[in-house]
């Protein structure tokens, strides 16, 4: 099991957890505890999709980042 955590977007923390061979849980969590999460293989496309989900959450909370 791999467990990496780092800040990838302002105010958001990225956590990547390989829970099975080739199966990853990619989670972005903001300072208020909201999450954007995908379970898939870990590649740039999957990370971009999870980042897009985080932008959607920001738009809904009126803290848009001009995306």
C-alpha cells in the first residue's frame, strides 16, 4: 500500500492511496474538509479530472479560481 500526501492546489491536499495492485484512491481535501475523490488508475488524466472536481466544489462555494 502506497500513501502519499502533498498540497497540489492552494488550500487543498492531495492524497494518493494504492489499495490494490494498480487501483488507486486519489483524494483532494480542502481546509474545510470537502473532498474530491476518484478511484481509478493513477495518471495525469485522472489527476486532472480530480482537480476539475475540486474546481467545481470551489465554484459552488463562491471561491472560484478563474478556471
